[in-house]
C-alpha cells in the first residue's frame, strides 16, 4: 500500500513544485519559456497516453475477456473514443484555454485569462488522476500486465508534465498582482484533484478491474484530447513554434524512455 500511496501522490508533488516557482519569481515568465514548458508537457502526455495507457489496454484485452488475440484493439478503440467524446462534451460546458485566448483584448483581462486557465487545468487534471488510479488498481489486482515500475513510470510522466502546469498557473497570477503565497496556493489546488480522483478510482477497484481495458483507453483519449485541443494550439501560436516542436519531441522521448526502461 505504501508504494501505491506514494505513486498517486507523485503527480501532485510535480504540480506543487511547479507552483513553487512563483516563490522565486522576479520577472514575468517569457513567452518562449511558457511555450517550451507547454510543449514539453504535451510531449510527455502524448507518450504516456500511448505506452502507459493504450498499449496496456490492448494487452489487457488480449489476455482476458471476450476480445482475446487480434480483437484486443476493440475495447481500446471504444474506450479511446469515449474519452475523446467525454472531453468534447465537457469542452462545451467548461471554458477551456482556446475559448478565451482569441477574444478581443477589450473583452478580457489578463487576470481573467489566467483564472480561466486555472479552471481548464483543474478540469483536465481529473482524467490524469483517474489514469493513475486505473493503472494502480490494475497493478493491485495482479491479473493484468501492469507492473509496479510501469505504474510508477506513468506517475512520473504525469508529474513531469504537471510541473510546467503548476508554474503556468501560479506565475501569471503573481504577475497580475496576487501575493506569492496565494498564487502558489492556487497552483497547488489545481493539482489537488488528481490524488482525489486516483483514490476514488482505486476504491472502486471491483468495478474498475473488469473494465480496465476500456478505462485505460478512456484516460488516454481524454489526455490526447487535452493535448490536441489545448496544449498544441498554445505551443504553436505566434513566435518560437520551432523551439516548441523540439521541446515536444524532448518530452515525448523522455516519457517513452521512462516507460520502456521502468516498465
């Protein structure tokens, strides 16, 4: 139980460390640095979605249930599309980053934009927390192809991409006049939903494990939606897009190496 508890807390630690950057902040975060952090996070999330979620979903379906062998992709496809459509529906209800980034300057303030970004990050942290919970529920059950190191790789990968998210929330808040301590707290709270979601998912392991291939793929679909709909547009808009592409590739490579080496 100790390794499970520490595993589900690792992503939250990543957010907290990123938010802690505001405590050392002297100047506003440059556009180049923000793009690099966003792109790196997107690369990490993309690799985690494939190696830590979709591949285990297919392998789990191939080893058990009604979709053995070559039909193992069926639950993965179904869960993946469910995750995409769920986030698409959520995107219509909750304002996400792309919905306010193109508003005319007269209709928004930088503080409002940062507040909306806080809401968007908090919302999309829910499937990430669920992803960690699903993986650890599968590991705890012992009957799917998920080992302790593979689950740890996913937690580390999400923690790595949570670091820039925490910084992207807390540092702009302070730049707009909020006290460092309060800005840090908001950055931390944006990641607090992850361990809560992971714990609830593990608590429902009796329901989770039989449907594990679908839930792993669901989490992957939700994460990839966030990447394509929010992070990639942010990293490619305006200047420094070439630097952002390199940062994306670096994040993808690092998470891929972590998952393969630790899995």
